[in-house]
C-alpha cells in the first residue's frame, strides 16, 4: 500500500512550483492519426529542450472544426495561444485584424531573427499580407504532386508524363492497355483549380489574386481550365481517368490497391504511403502541365496549414510562443517533421540539412514537393486570398462532381462557380465592414 | 367542496421559475440571437459586421441550390417517414401474432434502437464501400455499379436506407404496444363480423392504432428532418461535394464549416418557421380526424 509521507508531499509541492514557473501555452491543431503523434513528439522534444515553456498540443478535429473551435473560443476570450489554420481559412483569420499577432512582429519583438528570405520561395507569401509581411507561420506545408506506380509504368513501357499532352497521347493509352486505370486525383479544387492556375501562371482572382483588397472577383471561368475539365470528361469516357467522389481517401485507396497507376495527391501523403506495405514500388514527380497553355510551367502554391499566434495574451505568453516558433523553424525540427510526415521543410537551411544527410538519395520522391515549390515563380504564383473560400471550394466540388457524373456541362458548371463564388466574395466583403 | 390553491402569487412563480429560466436560456435566447444575426453579415471573429436587412433571406430564396436542397429534404423526409412507419407496422402486426419465442423475436427487432445515428451512418459507409462493401457487391450482381459519394441517387439511397433501418425499431415498439392495447373483445367481435384478415385490419385495427400512428408520424417527420444529421454527415464524410444534403446539414455546412454566421442564422430561422407551420398543420388538420379512446 502506498503511503503518503511528508517527504513525498514536499517533493510533489516542489514539482508543482517548478511547473508554475514555466509559461504554459496551448496549440490547437487538426493533425489526426500518425501526424498527431508527430506533433505530440515535437511538443515533447520542445518541452524537454528547455524549462521555461510548457507546450500542450490539443487535437481539435478537421481543419474546419479546428478553425470553428478557435473562433468560438476567441469570441469567449478563451482562445489558445497558437492555432493551426488551413489554406482555405487564411482570408478569414488574416482578415480579422486584431485576432492574431503577425508572426513576423511576434518574432521581431521577442528578439528572434527573422528574414523571410530564409524560407523556401514557395512558402514565403501564402500566409502573408499584401505588403509581404508574414502573418502565419507555415507549418505543415505541402503541394500537390504526381505519384506513380513504378511497376505499372514499367509494365506499360512508359515514363511519368511531363505534360498533359504526353499523358493523353502516350501514357494513358499504354497504361489502359496494360490493364490499369491510368489516372485518379484526390482534391479537384486544390489540384485542378488553385494549383492549375499557379502551375500555368494564370491569374486566379482580381486584385492580385485577392491579396490587395476585398472587392475581389474570381477568374476561374477561363478557357484553359475549361479545356482541362473537358479533357477530363473525355479521359473518363475512354477509361483514362476515374473519379471516386469528393472524399480524399476514396481516390487514394484505388492507387494503394494497385488499380490506379498515377495518383495526384499531396507531397504530405508521402510519409503515409511509404509506411504502408503497398506491394509495388512507387515514386513521384512534378504535376504535369498543358504545353498548349504554357511552355514555362511555374511553381505551385503550398497547401496545408499555418500556425497563428492569437492575440490577447500576455507578453510572457507571447514570448513563449515566439520561443516555440523559433524551435519549430530550427533545421533539426524541420527535418524531423519532414521525414516523419512528408511535409516540406519550410526553410532553406532545413532543406540543405536534409540534403546533406543524404535523405534524398534514399528517397528521391520526398524531394519532389520542395523542388516543385522552388521552381520559377511567376506573378500569379504566391497564393490567393479569398473570403468564404471554404464555401467557394464546396461550390467547386459540387459543380465538378456534377460535371463528372454527367449532370451538367463544363460551360454551365464554370459559369455557376463564377457566379456563386463572386456572390460569396461580395458577402464576405460586407462581413469586414 | 374545498379547492386547494396557493394563497400568494409568489410561491407558484418561485416554483415555476427553474423551468422558465431553462426555457428562456436554452430556447428563447438562442432564438432571439439567431433572428438578430440573420439580419447581419458579420466577421466570424466578431470584429466587423454590416446590417443587411433581409438580404440573407433574399440570397437564400433566390438561390437555385438552396431550393434544390429544400426539395431533396422534402423527398428524403417523406421517404424516410413512410418506410419507417410502414415497415414497422408490418413487423408489429406480424410480431403481435407470434406465440412461441415472442420475447426473443421482439428483442431482436428492437436492438437497432440502441445504435446512434452517426454509427448507423458509419455502418452504411462500410456496407457501401466502393471497393469491397457487401451491398455494393450485391448491387453489382444486378449490373449496377453502386457508388456512394459519386452518384447522387446512390448516395441518397444509402442515406434513406440507414435512416429507415435506424428508425424502424422505435416505431415497432410503439406500434406493438398500441396493438396490444386493443381490447380482445373488440377483436373477437370483429372476427364475427368480417372473415377477411386484411378487411378487419383496415376497418378495426388501423383506426384504433391511429393515435399511436399520429404520434409516430410527428416523431418520424422530426427525426427525418433533424436527427438524420449524423447519418448524412458520416455518409458524405464531411465533404458535401455533389452529394445530397438536408436543410439542417446545410445550416451546419455554412455556419460551422464556412463561418457564414448571418447566412446560416437566416437558414435556421427559415427552418424554425417551417417546423412551426408543420406542427400547426398537423394538429389542426390531422388530429381532428383521430378518435382517442
């Protein structure tokens, strides 16, 4: 039977006082499963590395649920110190001036060196304001890349396509003949809309993709993307492309089962795929582009999410948050995160460290995301900033689903998307009034 | 005769107070807040807002999509209510006649009652899994490639199926006890008057079951409008896409996923008005035709 002795009471009291000397901060995130365990591991390592700050990560569900929980908490004055917000929620959290402390200011105020040039080019400005000041700290940054089943491509006698023309004329027919479904993808708005614009350097919205003001209109109803979706429907008919619904996993599963030869997913899917016993070799390369649209393909946007320092906290707590951000951006932490999850390292230094360790010799596919993000930039490649973007994506998903189930035409779908998206943008502008 | 009563007004008020406070805090206050915010477009974090009058309502009523969802909700609720009641009634009538092993039989039928809606939805997701779902394979036998999450009708079918399956046991319990409360003498008298079993059912049993049926009708309409949320959410896996959804789910999608507080408040107010109208309609028109014994 355990006995409570005087010394044990004193010992536990001593522990409590030691704990209260630390500044406690909370991080609300949306990383489930293996990703969540990696976040916990980073928090543990951070807590063990110093004794001034105690970080507690809290899993809050999906990206949307995390944002909603954070907003509700903010309105009740109970916000966490750090909140993870995904790409589509960027306009909401950055638009609410005063909800967050810009990460660039936070770091500068707390004596942490900050140079935006230290970050790899594709991640610098997505979560920045129109002047290029970084507001959210990019955390789990990914980009859509093309995964392929090496065995399938070998069996069909083809190499991964660099352009959609090559896919259409050479790759797809050969793969179909070899008994594979040539192509599937997991996120039509992200891969075939947002990053389609970036890869082909097409403007996505007025006002410099929405960064420069609220009176923004979407420019999605253009001939290049409509031609792409028309091609998709033709590929679907000739058995070159299959769509398994809006759910991410429903489209990834057939690739994992070896039915689909080429799957467009996130560079962040790499960690999960390489931990699975797939029964075939897979690799990855850049997202293809249409030669008919551009002969100089550009970099893609980052997807994923950023960490925002919420306002309304004491100076000591802000200093603690800055300390965690400093730890998080350290090359060693970034390389750990990169290797565990497949998300890209966000700084040049971390990228160099991973390369110096010889990681990309072992895993060339793990480098594709970062290489694609570091391709040439264009005037339309830094990102986009649109309000109510979660609903705009829902509208896209709905109309794309209708195109691919034959309920509507490409022409009608894109004019509906344009009309509804512009209504949503106009509504959002009024919420900021 | 002496009438018991309170001598002062303060004591009854005091006794009623807890109930009134609960109603005010949990029903009236949210209602007032919803109506208020339906006239505004506001920043989710609460920094800015613009008074827009009836614009949120006008946007909704002029939206083709919203009308489509409303129509789907009507069809969905109609199907779920009808099949839940009809299947439960058949089962109850049959179970009422079972003599041997009646208890086991009834318990087995009631079992599903314990399943929560999201779990029912999850079971549907598994049964209709695109690559290995047993029901997907069953439909495959007839040459139909069943695709939940891709095909609108297939997805709607799986939602209706899961919702009906989940609701049948509740209705079954009520119908069965309704049947058992019909006096034996009435049934025996009917037996002399009419030899046809179905004739006896429609002339005697069914009208006597009407109070139970009416109660269940209201419960089932409410269930299919509101409680099926968990099923819809799990079947669409949180991604509305081109999938069918109900009005309640739309409130969630716009308000809780999209943070459009004004728009989703307007939707809740519309739903409130609809439910109010439905309730008045039911009690005014249908209840009059029902005889309580």
